[in-house]
DNA sequence: GTAGGAGCTGGAGTGCACTCCAGGTCAACC
DNA sequence: GGTTGACCTGGAGTGCACTCCAGCTCCTAC
C-alpha cells in the first residue's frame, strides 16, 4: 500500500509542508516517487511518521529526533543506543507529567479560592 | 520585605531579562523603585511571578497570561472571568497529561520491544 | 487541448518566547 | 576619586518549528 503526501499528512496528523520539512532536515528518509515524481509513502514510512509524532507530542526536540533517526539508519547495531534514548526520554516525560500534576494542584487551589471570592465577596483578593 | 531583581529572578526561577521582558509586555506591573531607580519587588510581586511560572509551566501562552493579568488589574469585578479562564486552562492541562500518558504507553512498548532485539538478535527490526 | 488540482522546488517569512548587547547610571568600598 | 558590580534603557538578535510563496510540472476530466 502506498500513500500520497496528502494521505500521509492526513494519517500522521502532520501538515504537507511539515512532511517535506522533515524530509529536508533528515528526520524522515526521502520516500519513493511515483511515475510523475511525486512522493509515495509506504506503510513503513507512515509507521515512522506516526512514531515521530509521538516523540514530538512528548516534547522531544527535533535535533534529538534527528539523532535517533540517524542511529536508526545505521541499523541494528545502534539498537542499544536508541533504546537508551527512549529510556531517558521516557524519564523526562514522566518528570513532565509530575510537574504538570503539581501545577494542577495549584490550579485546583486557585479555582476553589475564586469560589470563595464569588460567594463571600472578600475584598482585595485579586490574585 | 523587598527584593532586588536578582532576588526576584532567583525566587521565581525566571531570568532577570525575562522579568524585564514580562514587565515590558504588561505581564507584570512595574514594581516599585528604590532611591537609585532600581526595581524593588514586594512579596505580592513575587507571589504573582511564581503563579505566572505555574501558568507558563503548564503551557499557557503569554497572550493568555497577559489577558489574565489585565483582568486581574481590573479588580474583583473580573474574578468570575478569571476563574473561568483557570477552569478552562485546567481542563487543557488535564488533557495534556492524558496525551502524555498515552504516549508513555507507546514508549513503554517500544522500549520493551528493544529489549527483545537485544536478547534475541532479531534482524530487520530497526524502528 | 485545455482547465483544474495535486504536487514539486528553493527560499523567504512567521510567531513565540526569550536573550543579548551597547552604552549608561548609581552606590559602595578601597 | 577611581574601580567594581549590580542595575538601567531601547533595541537588536536568537532558536525553534514550522508555514507560506512563486513559479513550475504532471495527470485527469471534460
């Protein structure tokens, strides 16, 4: 199964421009081309794109994704390094979640605090 | 108690440049000045700065923080609107956490997958 | 055979959130 | 009274991750 750039964009959630941009900066390998010179993405290509969007969603910077892509390109010999990268990235995602959760508590507090303002009309509380 | 800009930066985790930048764009009110014309932050100022860093950490864009700051500036009459903003923001933070957690599952899967590669030396698995 | 639409390239432009800089002031200490 | 160090201002520069554009080609449908 092959996919046009529009279909690849649709499937991955990236824009067409972003797909070409990712190719330009070496984040994805140049896909095959059809008889008219247009990009023709394979299922494997799509799988990689979708995985990239996960890394992006979790805040991995592009330069790190590119490093990962380059290791991947060098084959099975780099599997350990790649696993290590994902391992470390997972830790940072967990830390990020913890950070967000601690901020959530502050928001919860603030929101209930506003509730008091609204019900008792305490003056001067403007935070 | 008052604080120099360096102390405010230290306490809030923002840089000195960022403090001046936030003031310039109307995110924080201009603090008092000492006899030498230097910024002199109050405890209230610091409290606001710390709260801003929470909003920032949770990904609120500056333009929204500024909107919030402007409402706050208009006093208690805008408390409802501000509470509503925090309420909506909290929902987006929760959504973000859920998104990260779902990506974490993908990472977990990938990482255990790499484990298989390392132990059984399956060829061709390069994702 | 031509009009329309998708896709192509190289390169310029955008928005966000800072970050840095030059050139100056001010207070304190030696 | 000179040097040092923190701070001041307005404005320019940075890094990231896209996003847009002009001008072109190619295929399909009428």
